[in-house]
C-alpha cells in the first residue's frame, strides 16, 4: 500500500533525498531506496509498505528478546518487508530482502483493535526492520498509546536524528541490535555503519527501556572478538549504565554466510567478560541456565526463572528484590 512518506527532501536534478536513515538515498523519479520500500514517485517520496504486514503473531516478550519488560507476557508482534541493512547472515531474509514477499493489509486502527482483542499489553514492531516502516509504526503507536497499550521496537537502530525525535515519545521499549563493536564488520557484513547505531542507543536510553542484542559471529580470531566484547561492555557500562540488559546470541550459518556456528565456549567467555561490569547478561540460541535467569545483582536471588521462552517471576516485589530490597531494572513485573 503506497502512502506519503516523511523526510523526503527535493534536491538537484529532480531527485529526492530520503532522510529517514543515514544512508541518505538520493532517488531519481521511479527509483527505490536501498531498503526497496521508499520510492520517488513523480517528485514525491512514498512508502510502498504502509500497513503491509508479512508477520502477525502473539509472541512471548522474551522472544524479542526483552527479558526485563513485562516478563512472561505475550505481545502482538507485527512485521513487514524490506530492510536498510544488507546483512549476509540475515535470519529473516525471505521478507527482509524480498519486496515481493506476500503480505496482508492491516491498518493502524485494526492493529490496535486486534491487540486489544488478543489481550496483549502492547504491540511489538519486529521480525524485519521496523524503522523503515516509519509512517505506519508512528501512526499505529500513537493510537496504541491512546488505548493504553505499550509500543516495542526490535530494531537495528539505524535512523536519522530528526525522525527518531518524532518517534521517541511514542515508544516504550526497544531491543536494539549492536551487531558488532567493529566498524569494519558493519561495512563488510551489514552494508552499514556502526556509529549511527551507537548514537541511537545513547539517545533513547534515558527515555525508553532498552536492551541490547549482540550476535557473536566467528569471523575473526577469538581473542579479537573478545577484545570487541570488552570495548562494548565498557561503552555500555559508561554510557548507558551497568543495569542495561545485554543478550549475546549464538550465530548459525544462514542466508549467504557459511561460517561454522559460534562455539558455545566463546559465548560463555564473552558473558564472563561482560559480567565484570554489567549486571544482566544473557545467552540466546543456546541452552544455558546461567544465561537465562534474572538474578539480583546484590544477593544473587532468583528474580525471573526462564525455560525457553517461558518466564516466571519468582522474587520481585514492587520493582525490587524480595530478598534484599535492592531496586532492579525490570518493568511491568
């Protein structure tokens, strides 16, 4: 469904510069941007995916993953097609890199009503990159807030400052991918840049509940990967706060990348390093009790017990540990 798009600026030669994300695509008449969803149509910028939904499901919030935001609760999850990254290890490439992927129309009002009927506490914009779905996410999020629902993004964080400022008041939580702390990895494997992602995370952290995901891809020697983990850990602790949840996820060969799966020992060592300065560090795509449960950073009491995507709140009272009364960064429990 075509819809007028925001953040298009006319430039020389009849082109339009799309200023939604830092790629700043300069589009001739009839040309699509890198994301394959934003189009110069006769001198105006339009989005081709407004209200086009390729995935719609009630998911556990832990699947996003968000472990500290309404733990154990299901949330209506919506996704579209297209992406402003070109990750060669993409796990959703059938929709992220196929603009002809089948979709159904779900207007913002209908999405909100569906969430309410399903008993969801909110709407998660997920599966593929929701920031390129900007106009739809914004319209839906505004309506969702009016009806008492929460809004959640699962995103790569690659957005310009002006649209981020417009969206910011309407989002409650986000899981943001920091795919590597190596700028060369972003350029080689994602066709993107690291610095705009870090700026986004730093900017939204005071306003949203934020958790970070880092897929550890074994693309270089372990020692170098662990050095990047240390730098990421220090940035999180110093710029975001040590109570920011971090999820390390195990890579498996997918799409165009055929490196072997990440060694589970590497994930465990990355977690040990991160825990030197961070309070909540989790492991994904691997079975590990120590990397699944939420424990009190002070006394070690079990706060949220997890098995797969099932979560049970055990030791929280009023946002604090029931054993030692230490305040913890868990919302909605």
